[in-house]
C-alpha cells in the first residue's frame, strides 16, 4: 500500500503523523499473513515518530523524502534504555526515534535512494543553548529485533545518533549515505549497541561524531544487563568527521565487545582513524578486534586508544570496575598527511594486552613526533615510523 492510501500529503507542509500511524496500524494485521510493504512515493512527507511492525518493508521511491516534524511533542519521551540507566545526555527518559521499532522480526527499510531527513537543527540548537530537557531522539532505532535490512537510502540531519540497532541480531546495513553538518553534536552514523551478527558495508558517512561506533551499555547499567556486542563486520566504509573517529570501539562498552572485524575503511579530514575508548568504571571487556586495510588522508591521530573521559551516568559507578582489553590486531594501514603519531593509552590497573600492529606506514609526520604509549603491551612488525618501546619488534612471535 501507499502512504497516500491513508491520507498522506507529500507537499512538505502537511503533517502526515496520523497517516503513518494509521498505515502501520493497518499493516500490522498482515504480520502473520505474508507481510506487508508501505510505499512512500515522490514528495516531501512531514511526520512525527512512528513505529514499525514485523514482516514489513518501508520502501522510499525515487524522489521520496520523509521529513522529521519540527514539533518536539511528536517525538514523545520514552523510558531510558536499561543498559544506560538514564538518557545518554540528560537524566530520565529520552525522546523516541523518528522511525522506531521494538521486538520486531523481518524488517526491511530500503528504496530507490529516497531520503529520510531528521531536520535536526532544532535539536542541535537545544543542545548548543543548553536548554535540552531530555536526550535527543535517533533518526532510526530498532530494539530487541532480528533479521533487519537497511539499504539504498540517504539519511540526513539526525537529531542524535543516526542508526541505532540495540539488543538486536542479524542486522545488515549496506549501501547507505549518511550526512550531517560536520559541527552537529553527536550525530554518529551507525552505532550497533549490545547487538550480535551485524554487517555494515558499502556506506559513506559525514557527521559530527564517529562514523561507526560499537557500544554495549554504560557503566553499572551495562554490566548488570550484560548484553555484549559481538560478531560485527564493518567493511568498505568511507567518510569524514572532524571531531571523532572513522570507527570507534566504545566508550560505552560495559556489556562487553568482542569479535569485531573492520576492513577496507577510508577516512579523510578527521580527528582519528580508528579508536578504542574505555574508562575506569566501565567494567566489561574489549577482545579480538581486527582492523585491516585502512587508508587515511589528513587524519590528526590515525590510531588512538584513550581512557579517562570521566563520563559516568550517575554517582553509582564503581571505580573498581576496570575494563579488560586484550587482542587488538591492526594491519595494512597507510596514512598520508598525518597530523600526529598514534596515542595508545591503556589503564594503569589493567594494561591493554596483545596489541599487534603490522605493516603500518604513517607518512607526513615530522621526525620530532613520537608514538605515545602507556600501559599497553604487544608487538609491532613493519611499522613506520618506529613505534613505542612497549610494542616489541619481534618477527618470530606467532600470535601476531
């Protein structure tokens, strides 16, 4: 069926919130009868938040644009995620995403390169002006769902993180273009969170935060829920972010992150290429991360491990909850016009172990700029310029 079958008007002015909600309510009847598809034809369709259903396809035809409502009341406030304990930015609840789903299966969001525009400037200004009352909503969030495909669309101007699968499994995100102004706050591209079996491929992203960030909950709330992110592949992703990284692991990683493969990544004009982020109080673990075939141009810090953000949900975090980081394999990296040498900072009471860095060339660095390493151990093979002493150069070690 088409959104026009439910009274939708694509003039860029008329609110279609009721049309979308009626459409989904009607199509929900077909969950167990072979499924359904809602077509969005060419036009500009203004809407507030709406909830998807199972066995369902949302299809944007060529020239179709879904526009997020500029009325905050059409982005209702919902409960915080249990693995965060509160809104990520403000205490209490959080605004729902523009397109939302919970406990769904077999959902496809695709089309002929149609566009979903969150019109996020209203939300960014609340953040800049420090008048935000609740955490901003995502452009698309799916919770507790499995068998998801998101493809062949352009997502722009998300109020907050753009695509957020959380507590999900079997998720494919491919052929996406994700754009936000480079100064827009926290407009991450794709953030798989406490999710398993996720493939992100063939995407171009420009944002004011990480292009891709793998997460799994925040401090004691993430540890209590213990829902890890694992078996995640990120490949053939490119883009730019002047404040953050091409791919970030963490910093909210308290449920654990393991078995992540990042390959064929191209990052330009960015603050960092690949970054592992954690902190005292996070607990959890980061293990078995493979990052290979990375090219960078005009990236300030190509490889960065960081700690000490002092970013906690409330006073209940445990200073004795020390994350364990073990097994990070980085290979086949070329960086040109490099700004600074890598910064690899582990945690004093829990050094990062088994760091393997092979075949890495960082070009354009002044000779005076040296690697900065603390509380790490591992090996470096065929790395230029010479790495820090904590990374031994021992070609005979088989594990690296």
